[in-house]
């Protein structure tokens, strides 16, 4: 399916994959259900759906914002990027040339998690200082903040091509001088952690929290597939 271009910066097209819209609906539905279960006496069904949709939408806005900064740092470290496609909770970069230094890769890997934490802190600070009586607005701000915090920690997991995985691989490369040594160690760790994350996500889906379970399940599958691809490379 053809991706939709939303804008172009530094000659790089930023696109959204059509699957994003289906996941937007599922994510909005999941959050609205949680609102109904936890605050059904405060919000009606229409308001719960509004909270679900706007939380999902503004989460995407923050992810795009983070990716613009990540792209800027990547370009400064010598990376050549052909295009960027968003798949709701993250983006896939089509790269023509990688960064050639361990230190440069460390800088690139740390950008997105730090921006997630920074965004979460700013939004929580705004919510804390706000004197607004608009409970729906504050609910959305708090949820986007918590989700950014959640994504920040997820991005730091040492799995596959996630930022945490690239960070660990680059640190091993930096101190050992061997690029492949870091890749091989990361690949083994990715398979173990991804399997655990996937199993925990399945448990969350049916026992605790649907949309966090959905996030963890997708993350686990992503890591397992990444590990298989890396094995083929070796």
C-alpha cells in the first residue's frame, strides 16, 4: 500500500503508512474503553471517544516532532536518509549511508528517548500548573505525557533496531573497537528480551491493560523479526 506524504524537510519526505489509520482507530477505541471503565461517571461515551482520538492524534504529533530532531542529528553525523515512514508508534528510515563512527551512533540513539522524557516532563508540568477547569483537556495532556514516558523507556530497551539496541551496540563498538562484536551480542539479547516482552504483552492484553499490552506485543514481534533478519545477515 502506498504511503501518504505529510511534509518534506531537508529534501527528505516524511510519510504515513495507511496502516496507521487502522491502528489509530484501535488505539482510540482502547483508550475510550479505559476512560469508560475508570471515569464513566464523569465522561459520557462521546467524550470518552474524543479523549481516545485526541490522545492518539497528539501522540503521533509528538512522535513526528521527535523524529524531526532525530533526523537533524542523524544528518549532522553523516547519515544519508532517503525517506521516513511513520507506523503510528514509531518510524522506519530508509537509509542510503549509515553513520561511520561509534560516538556518532551513540548521539543518534540517545536523541529520541531523551525527547520522549523531555516531552513527558513538560506536559506533566503544564498539567500541574494549569488552573483550567477543562477536565477533558487535562486528561488528554496527562495521557499523552504518560505515553511519552512509556515510549521513552521502551525505546531504551536493548532490542534490535530500537534506540536502546543501537545505543548498546554502539557503546560496545566504542569501547571494544569492533562493530560486529556489538551486533552479535545485541542480536542474542534481542531474541531473549523480545520473546519475554511478547509473552508479557499477551498477558497484559487479556489481564491488565489492553493498549499497553498491544504496544508490548507489537514490540516483541518487532524484536523477534529483527533478530531473525540479523541472523540472516551474519
